[in-house]
DNA sequence: TTAATATGTCACTATATAGTGACATATTAT
DNA sequence: ATAATATGTCACTATATAGTGACATATTAA
């Protein structure tokens, strides 16, 4: 199945690939053009990198700003801080969730985690 | 390709699945038997849960202790603390890695991150 | 011993994902 | 206008992954 509609899953899935994490690492210093990022990965082609950037964009881990024919890719750490940060912290400190949360997690794990009450 | 030989990747891949994160959540309170964990997931079968537990075991996110015919699954937060913690912290605070590290990351991303000098 | 319980293993299916090559479009330089 | 640059899109292939049903094994209860 693996139908996940919430942003949480998108973020974790995006971060599960080593190359995508490397791309994010390379953006900490500052934005890079797409071509520049491509040149950082000699082992895969341009379209491959493009698809990784698409994944990062869809999970909002990068934002994009066009300047002429150049596309500038900016890192956006907000999803990391919002999604992974709390989860990792909770597990490092062994903090238990409420039984109700756990039940929801297990039963419909695609939607997972705390959801907006919208 | 996606041949990853280091533990780092195993951890991120393991955590990329919502059900596996839910299993880990359920273990914060304390160890559970395999059958107990299975009963937490009505949407998938026993073998499905077993495979998730295998993934968690291979990434050392759980440890196992047998007691008669019962297998007790214990959470092990060490890989989270060792692998995800620093990465997440670094990104939340926007801390740059050395250029050499970045180059290594990009060129042979399968092995990724800092490796044992062994 | 026999049956029930709890778990392990395996081959299989279906979907997801990484990666590619070919082609298309937009922008800048000559 | 023409060429070079930078990026976007698409169909395709190969592998990885989630999940299943059937069967096997080990342990406890009757």
C-alpha cells in the first residue's frame, strides 16, 4: 500500500535517501543552482539529481527561486525541525505518547502522527 | 543501485516507514512480545509485521530477548541518538560540514557520513 | 502424547523508487 | 537569427520494498 497523504511521511521518505541528505548538506552553506548540485554527483546523471530535487521540493525541504535561466535551490530546515526534531528528541529521551495517540498510530499508520484538527 | 553497507543508511531507511516508527513508539513504554505488536496493527498480517521487526532488528533499533516461546522486543534508541540526532541538530542549527566531508558525501553517497577509520 | 501457542521461514505478488536517454523549452551570448 | 546554456518533461528499465499465504519449528498446556 504505502499511500501516505501527510507531510510527515514525505519528510521521512525524503530523508531516507543518502544522496538527498547529501544534497541538503551541500545547501547548508547557501543556495546552489541545479547544475551546480548535479556536478556534485558524478555517479548519477542530471535527471537522476532532478528527481531527487523534486522529492525534496515536494516535502518542502527545499524552496526554489528562479533567476533568468538559473534555478536556485534553497534549503528549508523547517520540516526537519517540525517533523524529525520532536520525534528524535522524544525517542532519545524515551518519552511515552498517550495511549490514544499510539492506537491511532497503529491503526491508520498512513496518516500517522499528530494531525491538524482541520 | 541503492546498495548501502553502512549502518547509517539502514537506520534512516528503517525510520522512513510510518509503521516501523509506530512500532518503535509502542516500545517506548517497555518491551512487547511479537504477538502483542502484531495485534497493534489490524491492517497488516503477522508476516508483514515480522518483516518490519526484521528491518528494525537489522538496523539495531530493537534488540531481542527470548523467553520460552515468547520473543520480547526491546527498543534501542542508540542508533537514533547516534545517527539521526546529530544530523537533525546540525540541520536545525544550519551548521556546515567541512568541504572534504561534503565531497566524500556526494561522490560515494552509499557509504555516506563519517565512517569508522577501521 | 496431543494440542494449542508463539514464532520463524520461504516463495510469491504488487507497488514504489532510483536512474536513464531522448526530447522540449526558456534564457543568454554572439 | 543562431548557438550555447540551464532547466524541464516523459516513457522506460531495473531494483527495492511492503505485504501475503503456506508451511515449519519450538515451547507450554492438557
